[in-house]
C-alpha cells in the first residue's frame, strides 16, 4: 500500500503516478539505486479504492470521538 500521507508531495515531485488498467487502478512509484542515484525499475502496486473509502469512514469516526472528548474537556473549563 502506498504511503498516503506523502501522496501529494510525491505526486508534485513526479515520483508517483496513477494509471487505469482495464477496470483496475495502479500506482507507479519511481525508485532509485541508493549507491548510484540512477533510476531503477519502478514499483507498481494495484489500488483498491474501496480500502481507501473504508479508511475515510474509520478516520471520520475517530475525528468525531476526538471532537467529543475535546468538547467534554472544554465543558469542564479550560
């Protein structure tokens, strides 16, 4: 799975691209040889969009829980 926390940065640097192959999605990540700096064979991974949609739902629930905790703390007085 790709590191989604760096997706925008990697995309801006041209180090990651998305492609559609038939009905599937893939991510192509550029790789470089650590010794020479030469471009190496890219890493290609399939993407399951549903996994990311499920993660959004889970993260939204976590945000709701954190907001409730903060609200309860504030209600006690800052």
